[in-house]
C-alpha cells in the first residue's frame, strides 16, 4: 500500500512538472535614471538652494536646478517555449523612486534630519508583447505609460497615462482602463474627503474609472497622426463624512502630429498636439498632465459639469550641423473648474481653491559641440502664470551649462551628463511680491540665481 502511494505521488509530480511552461532566454536587467548634485543661490538668504520656476508650473521653465531624485528599474524578461516554438515576449518590471523636497538626501544625511525622504513605487507590471507571434499585446499593473515628452522640462504631454490599470493593443490601436486612486493626504485629486475605516478617520479619494482609446495613423515619410479619446466616471458616495457626493463624468479628445525633419544630422522632428478635457477630466496642473487630476472647485451641486481644460504643445528638435543643435518648445494651457467663479471657489473640504488659470511657457535649449565629450548647453525660458483674476506672474530664466559627456557622442540624448550649471532668473513685480516661486518663498527678490554641479543619467 505504501509503495503504491509513493508511485502515485511520483506520477502526479511528474505530470505536473511536464505540464508547466518551460522558460528559456531568461534575462534580468537593471536600469536607472536620475539627477543629483549640489548647488547654492549666491544672492539668496543663507545661500539657500531652491528651484527658480514659477509655482504651479513644476519643471515647466527648465529643470537645471531640479531637486535630487533617483529611480531604480529592475526587470525580468523571458520568452516561453510552447510546442517547441518561440512565442510571447514577457516582461515584469518595477520602479523604485527616491526623492525629497528638501534638497540633498544622499551622503551624510538621514530621512529624519532631512525633513522626510520619500520612497515611491510608481511601476510594477507584467507586459506580454506579440502574443504567440501575433500583433496583440497586453499588460496589467501600474506603469509609466507615456510617450513623447519635452525633455527640457520633463513634461510628458498629451498621452501620459501613468496609473494602475490594464490594457491591450493590436498594431497601432491601444485600449486602456485605469483606476487611479490615492490614500495620500497631500496632492489628492479630486474630491478629497474623510472616510472612517475600522474606527480610524483617514483622507482618501473616490476611485474613478478611466477608459482610453488611442490610434496612430502612419503616413508617408514616417509622419504620424495620433488620435486620443477618454471617458471618466466616478461613482456616487453618500457615506463619506456624512456628505452626499454625486456621480460625475468627464471626457477627453485630442490629436497629435509627429513629423521628422531632414537636416544635416538625423533625428530632427516637429511635434504638435492639442487636447481638450471636459468635466472631471480637465486635469492637470503643476507640470503634470494627468487628465484625471481634476482642476478647480465643483459647482453648487458638487459636480464639474461645466469644467474644461485646453492644452496646446509645440516641440521641435533641429540637428542643424555637426557643431550645433536647437531644441525648443511652447505650452499653452487654460483651465476652469466646475464653479461659475473666475477667481476662487469652495472645495469639498471647505478650502478656497482657484477655479481658473492660464499657463504659457516657451523655451529653447541649444547645444554647441566643442568636442565629442564637451558640450556647451544654453537655455532661455519665458513663463507666465495667471491664477483666477490675479495679475500675471512672469519669469525670464537663462542657463549656461558646460557639460562633460563621457560617452563621447555629438547627440542631444547622449547620457550621462556632468554639468556646471549657472542660472539666473528675473521675476516681474507681482511674482516677486506674492512669492510665486520656491526661491521667492525664501528670498523676495526680483533676481534669482543658482550655481551648482549636477549630473543627469538614464542607463538601461
């Protein structure tokens, strides 16, 4: 009896072993991106180093003075073998991000003494591409699903769909469903309210559902037109802090046109996009472009029926000669919340929020290739921010950054960079007097300065 039982267990184990998928070509990769360095403000109070850009615009206006951050990207890639034939390419990837709003966080500092080191996990997903050799792909998890960006300002415009969800694609068509949510007490969009769970009261967010459809049309000469459509829905909730939150909706429509340019060196292009979001899909703000980051205050019924946002982006790169390259951009955004007010209105938590804003930023970065490994980078930016009925806050900013490029390539995308950064900004009177910059919140001056040594990298 005992012998028969052992034979049965051995047989079951053998069957299970041979029924599993055999994994071949297993590879592990470790990528990293980031910016770190040191800097000071020569004319600042106590030489305090703070970003110079206008408040509410994030890195729009250039990011030469950006605070430190580091991303680590471990990933496993493999191709299963079924019936002796290679098939789907599968990837599992994570991203661990580290940053702080208080300057340096590496070296002889601690998270406690530094005001709070933040760890985030913005990516953890599985993606299967070209399933069984077909044109179908699928993914599920949380990922940085985004495409073209204005690298000067780290601005992923038009189609940044970074959130938790799932999606499928076939050739040039992608369908996605996102469910962005947060339990953070800061920067919570939209509908920040309190809920009680197990006797504890915590800030939370009403989870929404976002359905997204994208289709790219490939034209002659590699020109591409991309069409975007989104529908957003948030369910009613009557149990939050004894308030009755109604169901609400929103939608997005957009078009983007990418065209390559023929220049002395390859890689030149022009990108133009327009996106319109209505209702609860009228985000974003502060340098983010998430349509689900609803802007403004609700109407008297607690809804965003009449809210809207329109954003237009122009971005180009011209590799004009073996010695010179020019990269430029322009961003215009006008947004209004659900309230009829053009200035401030009451949010769900009783605070007064701006219900209308206009952003306009234009900037240029030039590269002069002294040698393959020494590049001279120059930047100029002009930024305007108008909140509600306030006067305009504006800024001019100029940067000069002699840069070492260890890979020795005359290419604007070659990394890592080691830069000596010299930046000066000039603010108008309204921006200066109302502290419209992290720098101005410490130093109420017409001129802001930054001097530092920074590195920027992406290694995959």
